[in-house]
């Protein structure tokens, strides 16, 4: 994508986010609390002062119940661009985050980078910070994603956005359940026991666990 096309897309993303904000009837401060992104950052993104990252886009959309893929499609249409591979980065970033959350690594990406760098160094891959950030944003190279998939114990095709939809849903559910179980202090779950559950069952279990955690911890600010 050329620089002018990138600028056009970022401008269109900002416009679509403003439109989505209006539909959701949410002010910036409330949006910031829901998405855990500073209100100053959101203001700058909405006003076109800075480009939005993939992770920020996903979080902002989730916070107001919008679909990030659909918002990107609307923005591409607004900018007069072919959607191309833009949606792939959204999917890959979303899955990278879920895999990191399930491994208990998302809360400290710096520490996660250190662990990943150490693990990959044993295979002869010297992981740079730039490569790590690209992976988190869904833009990592094929070889990098394969290496990190082994580190995260997640199928590489899933992180690359190449798994069939039904298989992707199963892995989504498995990682979501692992994330919630980790919140309760359970860090090891037998893969066989997860394979015996349907995605809908795992989603139900995860929802129950999240409700239990929320009840114990009280409402989040």
C-alpha cells in the first residue's frame, strides 16, 4: 500500500470510528474506560492526528459492539480502496492477543517479548523488538509466526488466519477457556479434555467463569 493510500485509509478509519461512536451513543471518556485506551489517544485517532494500530482498532470496536472487520471494510470503501489483505492483519492480531492472554503473557508484553526472544534463540532465531511488535499487530512474517506459534503452543495456521472457520472457532473457544481458567489459577489443562468439548460448551463454561470472577472482584472501573 502506498503512503497516500495508507493516509487515505487511516483517514477513513477515523471517520468510520466517529460514525460508530455516534451510533453507539458513547462519549470519549466512557469509550476510553471500556477499551482501556487513554482518552487522549482516542481523541488524536478520531481527529486524524495519529494513525490507529490494529490492536487499538480491535479494542475500540469491541468496546462499542462493532465488528472490526466490517469497520475496516466500510473504511476501505469510503477511501475507494480494495480491501486486500487488510482484514488479515485484524484477524491475526486478534488471534495473537488471545493466544498471549491464554498463556498469561498479554498483561506485560515487554516480559512476553523477553520470554519469546529467549525461547526462539534456542532455535537459532534472534527475535527483534520490531518483529515482536509486528506479530502483535498481525503483520508478522510467515516464518516468524510459525516460530512464535510453537512458543505459544498454538497451531501456526490459526495465527496466520488460514484455518477453516469451524476449526478457528474451536481454537478460539479453547484459548478463551484457558484464559479464564488462568484467572482462577489453573495454568495447565489437558488438551484431550478440551477436545471433548464443543465450542459452544467451552464458551458457556468461560462465560460462567468470567461471571464468577466478576462477582468476586466486583465491577471493574
